[in-house]
C-alpha cells in the first residue's frame, strides 16, 4: 500500500505563514483571484478569456429520485 509523503507539504495556522504566501503579500483579493484564474487555465488547458461552464444540471431538483 502506498503511503502519503507528508514531508513535501505542511499545514499552516494563523501564527505561521507558509513560504509560498510571500509572493502574494500585499496583493488585493482581486489580484490574487486573477492569478488563481490564470494558474487554473494553465493547469486545465483552457483559454483564460473563455473558461468552461460548470454543468449545474446534476444539482437541479429534477434529478432527485422521486419517492
């Protein structure tokens, strides 16, 4: 059975910040959101100007099983 390598990532708390957060210090939430959107577009290979739409039909009440 595979074991999770816990040495690469660590959980943080409000008293200690991760070293990755240094790059985002001083940015507004809007700027961080734009960076997040760009990184998602690169990760999932879609054009940032036209992101894919979420299929919300699976969450509609019409799909619930009737009793």
